[in-house]
């Protein structure tokens, strides 16, 4: 039996590995460098599934649009497909950021890449079934290039969308950065398919640098937020514990509310602030421990405190919440950290 | 001012304020600690989150080597903060 005969049965396996493995390895590396373990594997699977759904959606949309445009496939792939596909992938990332399920560039980028990886994997599975192309180069390009490009484009979208939200850009304008960047990234890669090997090589050099740079910036912001927030929450707790609140700006603010907020609601407002500070310390303490490799769950009573907090928020009412607005920490990150605690407390 | 040193019975005494300015001093001292060690906080006026990060990093290294830190002389507020932050899971408090 010649050596070719020995290799032949392995070709299908090699083809599948080349087409599917690289983007998943890339994703595992991003999960490994997540020092604070902000993203649990379960959330990565959900993001992968969202990417597969986006692939199905895009496939249907592209098939409907192609005959309408009347353009050749290559032109369609350069102009229309990137717009359709980056929009479909971007929808889930937009929801993650809008609903405060991402707190920093770290988790936004990782989940964005996972959506793109799901998309790229689904697309390659489709091509593996449809095209019996014998050349390994095609599958190497699709696995190391196209699928990784999908992950990178969506990670870029998620990171820019997150940044826009943190900078307080209104909803629709947050897409004005993120979406064109992802579409251009995607179209540029498609455009360079005239030199696929070179394009894939450039992608495999530049994308890791880009993603790890974004990741490092995200972890630096997270550390700074941890330190500032921890010390602020401690001071508030100390004020409340030692009964020195009324001498503080917070106390004067509560007193200035006068009759607009009933006395019992003001007492609940103080309890709400104390509870928020305690929960904030629990979340930040958990992240501080995780950064040093201590995979601890939040203290047992966190679940009851989260329930009590929800009750207090209802009790102080809309007027109370508005009145507290000025003295409460940044709402976006506060909601994210509460969601992180709730997720960890139920795991 | 911040000071960290061992006393006669080998307990490590922390005095003053452990914040961003004094953090390198504490980090360098704890980097030379091995095995089990007792930290006495009764003379410590203030510890910032950067100080807590240094304690956790030191604990990580010592636990990996089979040792660990015991925290003593914690004031009521600092003890409460450490418990709220979940540090009871990795440190022994006295």
C-alpha cells in the first residue's frame, strides 16, 4: 500500500480539523487570558449559539438579496455580505452591552469573538457538507482565515460598541463607530482574497496583537475601577456604620430632600445605599481574589441581599431612586456587577 | 507613615497607612515571607484596596507553597469589610 493510500482516509478528518479547530483554539486562548474569569464557559456557549443563529439568518438574507442585486457573487461578497453578516452578528453583542451583561472591554471582546466564532464555524460546516474540494489550502484559508476574521470583526464591533456605551453615546450612535469598523474589517479581508494565503497570514499576525491590546487595556481599566470602587464603598460603609452620614455630602443631600421624599423612604434609601456598598464590596472582593487565582464563590448571604435590594428599590420608589441618582455610583457598572454577583450566587 | 516589621515572637506588625504610596514597602517585605505567618493589624490606621491586593497575592504564593497568613488584631470595620469582600474564604482571621 503506497503512502498516499495511507493518507487518503485521513483527508476528511484533516479537512474538518483545518476548517473548524483554529477559531475555537483562538477562543480558548482568549478565555485563558481572562484573568478575572468574567466570562463563564456557559456564556461563551450561548454566544457561540448566537453566532450560529446569525449565520442562518445571514444565509437566508444573502440568498434573498443576491438575485435582487443581480451582481456577480464576488461583488456581492465584497459589498453586501459584510453588511448583512456584521449586522446579524452585531445584534446579540448590542443586546449584551445594552442590558449591562458586559462590564469591560475584556468580557465584551471575548463574547464578541465567540459570536463570530460561532458564525464562522457554522459557515464552514455548511461548506464542508456542500463542497468536496480536495485542496487542503482551501480549508486552511477558511479555517485559519475566514472563520478567525469573523471572530475578529465581531470582537471589534463588541469592543467599540462597549466603549461607546461607557462614553455615554446614545443608542443608535453607538453603532456609528462599531458597525462600520466591523464591516470594513470584513470587506477588507474579503477583498484581499485575491491573495488568500498572504491575507490569512497578515490576519493571524495582526488580529492577536489587536485583541490582546484591547484585552490588556480592558484589564487595566478593570483594576483601576476595582481599586477606586472598593475604597469608595468602604468609606460609605464606614460613614453609615459610625453614624457620621449626616455630616457628609450624602447626609446633607438626603436632608435636603425635605418633604419630597417621606421620612420612611429616606430611611430605606440609606439602607439601600448600605446594601449596595456591601454587595459592591462582595463583587470587587470576588474579582480581587480571582485575579490571584482564588476561584471563590460570593458569600452565602449575597442572594438574600440581592432580593432585599430589589425590594428596597421598589420601596423608595421612582422619586427616591431619582433623588439618589446623584450620590450613587456609575449606574452602568453598578448594574453589571450586581448581575455578575447574581449569576455567581446561583451557579 | 507606614511601617512593617517582625516583633519578638515573629508576628509581623503593620503600623500606619497601607496605601498606594506605602504599597511597595509592604509588597517587598511580604515577598520575603515564607511558610506560615501572623499579621497583626491592631496598629494599622488604614489599608486601601491596593494593600488588600498585596495581601491576597502574598497569600496565593504562600498557600501554593503549603503555608499561609493569619490575620490578627483586625478592627471591627476592617474585619467587616474583609468578610463582605469574601476574604474569609482564603484567610484565617483571629
